[in-house]
C-alpha cells in the first residue's frame, strides 16, 4: 500500500520526516517496506519556452530550437521531435542533468550543430502512464519559465510503502494509515468531508432498481445517482495524489472512485446510466461458460461461481473485480450510477485467481473489508462530485443491507493483561492506549469492556487486546524476561547420531551444507545424460504439481547438486565445496504404495580441486564412521561421470555410492566451464557397516621389520589390486602397505610400469625374526607373480 506523505498530511498534522514516521509506525506494528522519494533520479531539468524553430541545414528530420529558460541568454537544442510549436513550454534537460534509468545529458553536436541539452517527453521523465509516448511533453501556457520540473509536476513527493497483512484490511487506505499514525504519535486526525447536497429533484430509486439474487456472496449493495455529469480531467491536486499512489488518472468521475478507494479503503464503481438499459441492476452469478469483456478489453469465460453485476440479464461488471467495457464512463456520459458494495472475500479471491484478474478492488475485497465502509465511501464520492462541480447528486439512496454488522464487546481483565505482558500498567493507561486506536473501553473494576469497531476484523480474543496495548505502549518498553520452561530432551537415536557425525565431518573438511527441492523437472535426467531405459527415469509423478519444473520426485541427487554448482559458478564464485543430506524416492511396483525413501549424501566440488580431494573426503568420513572394509572399483558405465575418473564405493560386497569427475558434456549442459567432481553416497547402506564404538588399541610393544618391494607390472594393473593381494597374503603380520614410487621411462618396457612399496611387518605377541618374514614375503611375491603377472625388479 503506497501512501503519499503529502496526502497523509491532509488528515493528520505530522511534523516529523517521512523516514521518522516510517520508523515509528514499524515499531507500532505497521511494517514499512521503504520510503520512496519521487523524482530523485531527475536533476537539472527546468521549464523552457520555444522561441524559434528552424530546420537543420544538414538533416531533414532535425530542427534547431532556441529556448528561453528564464535566464539572460537563450539556449540552443537540436531535436527530432515534431509535435511542438513556437511558444510551447516544455521540460528542458540542461547540460549535466540526469533522467530516470541513469540517463545523463551533456552538450554536444548533432550533424555539426551545437545542442546544449534535450527537451523531454513524459516517457523520458518516467511519468508516462499509458503506452510509450512519442513526442515532447507540452506544459500549460501559464507555466513559469526556469522552474524545476519536479516542482511544476509535483514530482517532489515522498511515498511510504507499507506491507499490509491480510488481517488488517482497515489499513489499506490513507485514512487507515492516518488512524494508525494518530494512535502511534498520539496526535488527532480528521476524516475527510462527507456532507453534500442533493441538488437534483430526481430520486435515484425512480431511476433504477436493485435486486440481490445471492445474499451469500453480496452482503450489502448501495447505489447513488448523479445527473448532468460533465466529464473532464480531475484537478491537479487529485491527479498528483493518484499518481503518487500508483494509480493513473483517467477522468473526474473515474478518478473520484479510485480516490475514494485509496482514501477510505472501499472499492467503488461508476456505471454509465445509459448502459443499464432495463433500469434494473441484478447481483447474481454468471451462467456456466458465459463470456464477458472486461474494462481491459479482454473477453473472459465465466463459470457459475462468478458473482456478476447485471443489467437485468446482461452482465455489466464482475462483482468486486472489474467493470465491463460497454458500461465504462465515456466522454459523452451525462448520467452516472455509483456502486458501493460489499462482497464475500473468499469468492472474490478464488474467482480473481481463476480469471487471472487481480485488481486493486479485488485485493481489498478478498481481505473481508467492513460492510459499513460502503456508506462512508458513497457519501465521500458524492461530496467530491459536489466539490469538483462535475454533476448534480440525485436525491435518495439505494441500500440493501439485510444483516448489518454490529459493534461487538470484549471484556478483559487488567491483571491478566499485565501478567501476560509482564507489565504493571494501570487500567486508565490501558484505556488510553485503546481509545487512541478507537477501541473505546470502559473500566469496570479490574475489567476493561471494549467496544470493537466493525472495521477491526482482527480483534476477537483477549490476546488481541493485549497485543494492541503492547504495540502502542511500545514493545521496547516491555521488560525482558526469561520464559520459565522445563524441557525434556529426548535422546537421539543411532541414525540421528550418525547424521550429526556426517554433518560435522563434512564441515570439518571445508564443505558448506546446501538444501534443494525434492520436486524436480523430468528434464533434469536429460541434463545428466541419463539413458532412456535408465531406472532413474522410473519416478514418482506429482498429481497436482506447481509446474513442470516440480512435477516429479527425484531419484538421484546429482542434478540438484549440479544446479547448486552451476548457480555458484554463474555468480563468478571461483571455488565451491558443497554437500547435501537429502532423500531420493524410488517408486514401488504397486502405484498406490508409498515410494521407498533413501537417505543420500551428495557432495559437489569445483575449483582448485581434483578426484583425489573428493576421494580423501570420503575416506575421512569412512574412517570417522569406523568403516574399514571398503574399496573403490573403477566405474565407466555411468553417463553422468567421466569414464576414466570415476569409481564405485563398496562396503563389503555392497555398492553404497559413486564418486568421480562429472562428464564434460554434463558440465556443458549446466554451462560450467571448469571440471566438477561429485559423489552420491547411500547413507543407509553406509550406516549398516559403521560403528561409533571406539576401541582402545595399545601402542606396540615389539619392533617392526620393514621390507621394500619393487615390481614391474602391466600399466593397466590397479594399485588397489596390488595392495589387496599383499594384505591377503600377509595376513595379520602386515601392519601397513605404503606405495612410495611409480615410474615409467626409458628403462621400463612400453605398456609397463614400475611400482615400489614399503611393507611393515609386526606381531603383537613377539619379536619377529627374518626367518618369519622371509616366508611370508616370498608368499606375497609368488601371489603377485601368479595373479597379476608381476616381476621383481
């Protein structure tokens, strides 16, 4: 809700700045989004009169203008505009001026002729309200010369933009904010003039009739007539206020309805009396499939839930949403029917959403505004008609209001409020705060009896009253207290403890935790080059998705992690190290069965990293989880990963994950031009092999024997195969196997490699002798020769 500060001051004498007002209202519960200073982007633009126009000597479409800006010397401007004449007064952007969108104006030459500025259009000044305007803005002939254009056009206003919550529709108006400011600052406010004279001898009840077919959706309907209407532009003061509030001025009658809506919070509509041909307004539902063209010149198909305003049978407006194209106010309109009504908020919200037509009117009705506002609004509209002298008010009024909304009473104990807030306020002080909010209270012993006005739909229980007192008294004045609570913390189960270990370990390894949606697009599997027959494409489909991008449950976390990496990369983040603990959803054979949910750890890295960093992170995690029986086996079938830099992780004989470099084609799909590394680990499978129990192992008592082993093998033999063979043959006496050299060169045959290991032998119960080691060492060498074709060097 944009409230022009100048407009607000029409009703309350505020002597503080807009920013100070915004701060005060925020502290009292009316959240301010921002304070907008109009015209801040415009500087050094003044009014000027065109004294002469001559053709450009070297350009057919350019002219040279001499302008009087109230200074001693005229300035010369070259322009391509053609809608001006000598004697016109226009906005002139001088040398060094600035315009909206960061445009800077400097003097220069156009086809060799000096030009010392620019004459401006509405669009260039940022005040065009319809389609882009082509041509200069022509100001009234009596506009003073040399004046700042912001002052002339009223662009020096300040606007306070409020975030109004759905439970406070009474604040969706300038008067509503004035009421809040009055209570916050403890200064009085005044209501606008509501009185008028019915100067016409015609009674509106003789002109039209009103029938409400659906009392459920229409709670109140008021109508008032105006004859001898003179359609013209509304006065400057009204246009300035509407523009500052973000509403485009149209003509005096339409502007009155918009002005009243913004001022008091009640949407109104004005019908051209000629278009109510039957003389009868009927408020009822549309027929299923019925079509209607709204004011925005769009034909819409309606259903039987849409409440309409009808000329007997023909629709002339959508109740609470928008009027019809045929019944709008025209230049030759001479008789007007003002509508001020109250409609069901839920119905308005549902239908405006279905029709894709959310308006200032519907946004207010959907919040359940006060039905009693209708009378205030229609009286204010009539008083404005009289003020603007644009018509004669018909006598009489049509008002159908079968179930009037009454003021309700609420009784609250003063002692309870003090206990609830932790304050020691007196009943008189509480009454004073409530009276400032027009929640007029009377004191009866320890109780406050509050009359809750009909516009405060948010006041229903005693806690609401306590909140109103607290916010006007000042939250900052309420003493800070520690809540007295006793909590019993349930011990964590094994899985929760494991999750904590994983998260701590990942953070310790320098990774940041990320969170992504479980709902994904079918296209994500295409992005990671998943084959058409892949099991990953058997997904759980969402019956009512928000859109295609959230239409199925993910079966892998790799696309989600790649999206996170791509987002960081697109923002020029040089290095990213991320992890996520999430779920994937595997459908079962029976469609009605719930899917299998698997807990997954996904890791993503790029920038100053490689495969071994990723492998090291996982090895460190396995060590922390107490998992020793694991191995990495080369993987080349997964299309998402690089075939030569990928491995499956096995615990025992069970595959529990995959890790490696993302395939370059997949990285290209995400517009990432640097190598990415990712891992996807089944945590449930990992936890089955883990143990958080720590066993003490004493320092060795007996010395170790070290033997080096240099081997010549085929280049395709994996180090892991060599180490597995050594450990298997060495048994319990092998304490460590450390690779310390890999060599390929001139002395090594083509297709071969030389690897060297340091083997440490140790027994827990005795000192080993060379004879003990020789036997085992020879056994290891023979196994390497037989199984891997190794040769001793």
